[in-house]
C-alpha cells in the first residue's frame, strides 16, 4: 500500500465514528469488485489513462451509492496513489477500516525509515488539515514548533521520545498527554502520529517536517490564476469549484489578467500548474506540425507524406 494513501486512510478512519462499519463494508465490497472485474480493474489500474479520467470513473460508479468518506478515500487513492497500485491501495484501505470497526489497532512490524515515515505523515496531514480554517493554520504551526523546541530543550523528554527505550504506543501516549489541553486537536494528532509511525531517532525531524508542511498549507489553498481576460465573480466561483474537484481540497482563486495568453487561463496551486490557455494549445499544435514526418514505409505512406507537405 502506497505510504501517502496509507497515512491519509489512517486519518480519515480515525474520524469515522459510528460510520466506520458502513465505510469498512463498502471498501471491502469495492475491493472484491475490483478483484472480480477485469474491466474495472483494468480501467482504474491503467497507467496510461489520465488521473482525471480514472477519478471520473470512480465518481460515476459510486457517487450515489456509497458514503461520502468511502468516495473520499477511493478518490484520494486515484488522485495521489500510483495507478498500478490502486487495487492494493483499496484492499489496504478496506483492512484499515475493518480493523477500526473491530476495535483493533493496526501496527506495522517495525517503525518506518525516515523517507517512508515522512510520506505516510504527509498523507495523514493532508486529511487532518483539510477541514482546518486558513486562519487557524498559523496556530497549528506555532503549536508544533513550540512542542519541538520543548522536546529539544528537555533532556528527559527528548530521551523518552527519541530513543528505543519505549514502544511506539508508549511514545505516542507521552505526546498525547503532553499536548492535551495545551494544543489544538490537529497539532496533537499530527505529533502523536509522528511518534507512532517513524523511528524514535527521526521524531524531531518528522515534527520539523510537519511545521514546514503546515506553513505551506495556506499556499496550497490559493490558486494563483493568470487569465487572458478579467473574470466576473460568477466565473471565479465556477473556476474555484472546478479546481477544487481537480486537486481534491478547497481552493481560493486569485486572478491576474494576462492578455498574451490569448484565451483561457493558467492556474498555479502550490507546485501544481494547470495550463488551459489558448497560447499553450497553440504551442502544442506548433510542435506537432514541426515534428519530423515518420519514415515512409510503402507507396501509399509516401503519397500521404507528399500530400501533407503540399
């Protein structure tokens, strides 16, 4: 199971409450459907199909048939996981939800290495931070930063959280107890998950990564749009809705007119760029027309080549 999807699933499953049984059953049923349907499995695990198309398949098939959290998880796996791993990711999500339904704690055989732990923590943070209001993100960042400094400055606490003397669940409990009533629920969840997931010696590095991750979240939610023409309020609202569906989390739109785009727009959301400008399409057409013709294989292909050159 892809680490990013694994972490995201853990966070969503934690919040399900009494709905966990329904979501677990639906994920299990969909995992069975993927296993039995070669056509569906081929469509959703096809690396040559665009993400948007595969996500549309999931929505068209399930939007009115499953709980919102089920669709959220299955869509995230399409959006953020590897297509070739989709079947495995769905099966892993079903196992995670079933474990929560049965009151079990899912643990790995051992703590993850730094890179894998950071990826899993990224997925977890994506789900935890999604409902946080933009004005509160700064508080989460400050709380995690202060917590990191407290751990660094307290030798006894640092040893308790960064050495192998205690198992993962014990280290997680220390973080939960320390941050209870002293930090937001989001900060406590993120720091505790870092303690449970990674190696003890990487704990402070993982928390520092969380601080940077939260700091970037505000930028991730702002779509910097360059448009060929000024947009009306209604157009901005529609574009924000389209981009929200595209990236999987709410975005706000900031529009800057740029007439040389000729038509359409270019949207930058964090590290992601969506180029839907006429200028981009014209450039693609120019590159296609200037590409060398394929070598002629027979008389008929030679005739086609001559006609194109004319």
